[in-house]
């Protein structure tokens, strides 16, 4: 089991099926375990309800035509802080998200 983190944007990446929020998502890496793999995207958008400058984030997992999306699990004052918080997740924890979102 492994995860490869990348800081590149999803812009220009070919994704087999679009998901809501894809235009605001960054490709963060790929989860691999045996023959199973999931592309991991982090969607970030402003949250003016909290205050000026606040942003919220959620994860999208994509594997072929399959999609899984978390609720809004991040709320910070900057995009950088959300990316830092994402970096604190281990591959095992990300796999737990994928499993919990199955169904």
C-alpha cells in the first residue's frame, strides 16, 4: 500500500468522468494497493459564511468511472493551511476514507 503525493493542479489532466468541484480541485496523488488505485483530489473553495478569507475543503477519490467524495472536512484561513492539513493524513487514513465512502 502506498500513496504518491503531488502538488500539481488538475488543470490539463484527463479524467474519465467529471465530478462536482473539479474546476476547484488539485490533484494530490494516487493511492495504490495491489491492483486497486484511486486518484486523490483536494477541492478548496471560499467560505464567506465563516469570514473573509476563510476556505473549506473536501476530498475526491476517482478510479475509472467510480467517484467518492467526503463532506467538507477542512475549514481554515488559507488554502496553504488546508494543503498542510491534508499532508498530515497517512495512506492508511486515506484508504479508510475510501472504504467509509463505499456504498
